[in-house]
C-alpha cells in the first residue's frame, strides 16, 4: 500500500515536471527572437520534458518489458534530439541566417 503510494507520487511528480518543461519550451519558441535561441529552447526542453514523462511512465510500468521499451525510447530521444537541434542550427548557419543581436546603448544614440 505504502509502496504503491510512493510510486504514484514519484510518477506524478516526474510527469508534472515533464509537462512543465514542455510548456516552458513552447513559450520559449513563441517568445525568443531568432532561430538559434528557439532551437536551443526546443532542443533542451523536449529532451528534458520527454525524459521526465518517460521516467514517470517507467515508474508506473514497474519491472516489465514495457519499462525496457520506455528506456529504449528515452535513449533514442537523448541521442536524436540534440543531433537534430545541431543539424538545424548548422543548416541555418549555412543558409547565412544571422543571429539576433541586441543593439548596445551607444549604437542606439547615433
């Protein structure tokens, strides 16, 4: 009884943290100024958010074949998400996309 309650609490904390990171990443995609910062926000938060959600699902699955499958999915996400973010940033760089640079106070006076 107590073990089940502890597993449920850990699971929901993990899933809630994953949802939080995914929502923050979505807000970052809307609010950040250029493609490079948006790629960074998406890459970090989708890896972290999906990782927490999968961890919560692994708690719920217990020791089973489903846990192994979820672990393999998490491993796949850990490797592919940063690779995809890097590929997008590299393509933007090759496409001569310039990063947003905030003008200094001295430049705006002139």
